[in-house]
C-alpha cells in the first residue's frame, strides 16, 4: 500500500507545553491530556481533535492535534490538574505547524525567562 500524497493527508498542529509537575512519563502526559479532552468535549470531540503526545523531554512536551482544533486542545490542556497521580499544570508555550517549529519555542522561552 502506497502512502497518501501530502495533499490528501490530514493536517496537524503541534502545541509545545511546559509541564509543571514532578517526574512524569510521556504516557502519563498523554493520558492526562486525552482524559481532559474527553471530559470537556466527549468522545466525538476527542475523535475530531485526535490528541497525541509526540515528544517529551524534561519539563517540555509536544502535543499533536488536528488543524482547526488547536484552541480546543489548549483549553483541554489548561484544565489538567493531575498527571500520573500527582498535581500537574500544563502551560501552552507555542503552537506550530511542524515539530521543529514547536521545538524552537523552547529556546525562545528560556531566553525570555532568563533576561534581566
């Protein structure tokens, strides 16, 4: 089976988040985000948003969603209060069309926070 050409593929958006919690795994981040999406928008909304965690390192993670549903995804991420059984807060840093563009937001945020 051949892959779909780019014009027929589903468009996605990538949201860089800062995870303010203890040590939690990528799977725990996904479960917290998916549960929050399901609680806010139901099963039909979750299937339209199609959340996934594609990258996680240290206190940052990148969450993927369908294009056009970025605001719903950021709202669901803002509603997370627990991840992995411990208190957690997910703060949206940047929304991008590519993973690389989202990762660039890490250096920009660190530079902004450490300016004196």
